């Protein structure tokens, strides 16, 4: 329980681009003997934070996706291969952050919103630039910021303070943008995709009525980030790797997980926003319509019942082997008195659902009562 509390507090503090430095030099042997004492201490705190996250079970277990993200990072910074480690964090918040020891965490929520590999590379290149350029040591946060969160007795509080409370100055953010942009082009990616990540998130924050999405809590205003990447890419002639197919083949199942978790966290507006926007929805599997139905059903405002039924029927049409849809349709028709339709959908559910599905016993009871 204590570890969970520490993680919760730290994760709140590490919101936004919680990037830090901590690299004085790297030798081929990975020797850190020449690191400054404070950097060494910070490095060890980061190792402790890594261990806490690992023990908490908050890492998203998907070997294919983790290896894919790591391959993009290694392509961007080949000289840091084996020293900068990308990990996937099991949170739907639009967030990514880097630690002083080279660990970079990428939330599944942010992965779901990104459209292609070039956009992913833009974020990874930016995060790694903060880490490599030691930006946290160029702009130290004031110690009183840590005290204001009453974390003085919590392990890794100093790490949280150095990482993200104050955030970086606009000059340092621009430097990370510029250096990340150079890596993006050098690695063969299309830099014209970079600003689109931030544009999508800016649009989403505006649509949901948020002042800024979580990912940007320590960044300059999003419009500045968008304009900066547009300015940088305007110099670039030609195209470059976009990687839509490879990215979406890896991230597609993660997107469904994000929708499912958003429903579980009552983030109905986020699900509705994504699945009602044709530009966003096209990246999601057809079963995403099921979660749109869930969002409307659980929000339960005027007209939502009809919208939910329409979404469930669309999921039935486009993803006929997705068993949860039949369960929900059976429940709908049972409640509205259409017993024949309810029986038909419950039977269809039993024929499609896995044998170990938790709801099978309940469905049999429903059939008996009908």
C-alpha cells in the first residue's frame, strides 16, 4: 500500500514532460564513476523509482509494443542503445516522462492518440533530448516546491521535484525541440508529422474543456509547441518515413485497452470524443463502437439510450466476433421486453464468448428466466 501511495504521488508530480538530465558522459562500458555526486544520487533515486513501478504492476505488459518503441528510440539515438530504455506505463493519461537514469515511460493513453511512427519518434526524440542535454541540471527547481506537496518523508521526493514540478524554461523546451528535430530528420522520419501530435492533443483538451492536457502540464503553451515544429519543418524539403501501417498494427489492440480503461474510470467524454470523430475513429478497431455504446449507456443522459443501441449495432455489424456486444444487446432487449431478441443475442454470446468468460453463468440464468 505504501508503494502504491508513493507511486500515486510521484506520478502526479511527474505529470507532463517529466524529463530530467543525469548524464554527464557515457563510455562504452557504461561507467558512471565520473558523475557528479548529486547526479549519482539522483541516478540511484531513479533506479529506486524504476523498481517501485516494476513491483507495483503498473508496467503495461506487451513485449511486441515495448520492443517496437525501443527500436524507434534506438533508431533515433543509436549511440545510446542499451542505455536509454523505453517502457510502457499502464495509464490512460496523455503523458510521457523520462528519468535521470535513462528510463523513458510512455503511457498507453498517449500511444492511443498518436497516429504513426513519425509522430511517436517526435515525442521520443524530444524526451531523450531533455535527458541527454541534462536540462534538469540547467534549471534546478526550488526545494520549497517539494515541501509544498508534503512529500519530504516519501522516498524519491527529490527525484519528483527535480523532474517536473516547475518544468523547463521555454528556452530549454525550444532546445529540446530543435535537437529532437535534428534527430528526427537524421533518422529519416518525416518532420512534418511532428506538430500533429500536439495539434491533436490541443484539439482534445479544448473539446473536453481542459486548460491543458496532462502531458503538457510543464510545457510552454501548446500553440507555441505547434508553431515551433511547424517553423522547424518548414525548412525541410522532401518527405521521410511516416510508418502508419507498422505503428497501427502494433498499437491497435492497445487502443481497445485504453477505451476499456477509460470506461472503467468514468472517462465517458474522452471515449465519446474519440469514437464520434471520424478522423480519430479511423485508427481504432471496429470493436471500438462497443465502448462508444458503453460510454453512452453509462453516461445515461437524455437520448443516450438510443445512441448506445446504435453504437452496439454498429459494433455487431463491423466486429461480429466481439462477444461483449451480444451480451449488451441481450441485456438491452431483455430490459425493454423483447424476449425473443434477448434470447437470440444471449445464445449468440454463448457461441462466441470464450469458455472461461465470467459472464457465461449469468447469461445462462438470463436464458432460463426468459
